[in-house]
C-alpha cells in the first residue's frame, strides 16, 4: 500500500468522530485531490466517503451494545451531525434501523448468556 494512503487511513480511523474533508486529507498526504481519490480507491477498494461512512456505522454498532447510551448519543459520538442521516446510512449498510439493531444485539446477548448457563438439575 502507498504509505501516504496508509497514513490517511490511520488518520481517518483515529479521527472518524470529527469532520474530515477529502481536501484536507489529500493536502496532508501531499497529493492532489484527484490523485488522492485515485490512490485511495486503488488501495482500499472504495472511495473516501463510503469508507468513512462504513467505519462510522461499524463503530456505532460497537457503541450500541450499551443500552444506556441513546441512539442520538451514538450518532453524535461517531461523527454524524444529525440523526436522520445516521439512521438512513445505518439502514442502507445493515438493512436494519439502529433501534432494531440494538434490540437484536441485546436479545442475542441475553440468549447467549442464557445458553451458557448449565442445565437445571433433574428433580
């Protein structure tokens, strides 16, 4: 992988919660925006915005296992500015709404905890 793109990916993964602009990444990489876009897609397999969107949604899934953190807090915590866009992107990438995903995860965890318990003794 081109080291400039590798450094850009590290930056994105460390700062995904912040506003990241393509122009800033390309400038920091010492590349024109057009060449940065070309190299990023060549090495990563997708362009910058879909990569960032996928990363944010993946991070939101990790945060949603905590039922005490609201969906809005998750949304803002992963870098989205509004709940509508977050919910739309989440559904497009996971085929579930954030609320449905959270219910699914909580139920799956409850089931796995129940399944790990030893069977009751015979009476």
